[in-house]
C-alpha cells in the first residue's frame, strides 16, 4: 500500500510541485491544506503517514501546526519545507518534533530522500 501524505503550503503552485514529485514516485497524496489550522484538521481526519509542512503561512504557521499535530499524535512524521534563510525557524521546527526539512525550490531527489528516510 502506498504511503499516504498530506501536503501543507499556502502556495497552490508549491503544493502542486510536491504532489507531482510524490505521485511520480509512488506516494499517495491524501490531502492538501493552505494553512496550519486546516492542516491540523486534515491530519486528524486523514491520519496520513507523513506531512510536508511549509513553515511560513497565514492563519497558523507550520511550527504551530506541527506542535498541534504532535499533541494529537506524538508519533506524527512531519517534514518541514522552508525557503532559504529560515535556519532559525528550521531549528525551532526540529526542536518541536519535525523529522527533517527540505528547502525551496524543491529538488525531487532531495524530497524523496527526506521522505524515505523519515518513513524508514
């Protein structure tokens, strides 16, 4: 069975890029969310195997959403997505329980490597 992944990014274009990379590599994208608040709801509803989470979003940022998801499911596997120059936020995210991070613009091999490593 394909691993189920939830994609969270406020930019539809970025969600589409990740979805394309994942689909081509045999992963099942079970949902998408434009912000952290929606991400938390979708996580509870869909129970994905992994989440790709943008750090900077309106409503609720990725780190706040990560903390909420971790409260709901301590074993949640979340990979953060950040733009260059967000090192401090990436450190916060790792401390909050993120398993890995990928940097925009996405490189397909790096995305897949992070996902394979996180899913074990």
